C-alpha cells in the first residue's frame, strides 16, 4: 500500500502552509483518530472542507490514540488510517501527532479555520484561542449520523457473543 504524496510531516507542512498563505488560500484544520472510518467521518470531513480551500487532517498517532482511547485502540494502525483518510476526496494533507492533543501543530500552522464536531464546546476546543487571536475562526459541525468507531466495535462484539 503506497501512501499518497499528501501525507506530510510537520516541517513539510510549515513550508506548505507558508506557500498556501502567500497564495491567499484558506487552510482548514481538523484532527482525530479516524479509527475504523465510517460514513460519519466522511460526511464530517466533506463539511469541514467547505470552510476553505485546503483541508489538513491531523491524525492521532497509534501512541496518542492508545493514550486517549485505551490500550485496545486503535484497531486500524496509523499508516493504514492515514492512507484511507488521504484518499478521501475532501482531504488535501494528512499528518500525525503523538501528543494527546494537536495543540503544538495548531500553534505552528495557525490555520484559518479550526473545525471540530458540534459535541465540543468552542471554548473547550484545543487551539481555539490561538486561532481566534490570530484572526482565524473556530467552527463546529453537527453530526448527521449516529455512527462512531466505539459503536461499531460494540456491535461487532455483541453480534459475535462478546458483548457485556
């Protein structure tokens, strides 16, 4: 599985961000684990892209995902998650972060739009202060489906007799 050329590290993204800014392009940033990709993820990313010209998705690394979701996660390893997300039409760039939050990346890139799901209060969104203080906007997106990776895992466990 060859990863597309849009999976980049932080140093590369800084140079790309500068070029995009010089071109007047609006950069949209979002992040997440995106473990066991489902329709809700795709809908969310499509809607996030509508806020600007370029969508950058920061994926929690395997280490970061395990730290926030528990040692049984992720189900899908980071290279495969990045490959899948990078091949979605709405996504322009993908990167990873090892920390529990993407605060460092947001502070470095300073996107024009920071996007999270509507289950987050704007004042609790990591990086919101950085983005708004530098003239950017924070947006939230309502979920249209009741899908989640955790729910998919629960259905699988229940169907195969491993439920609670």
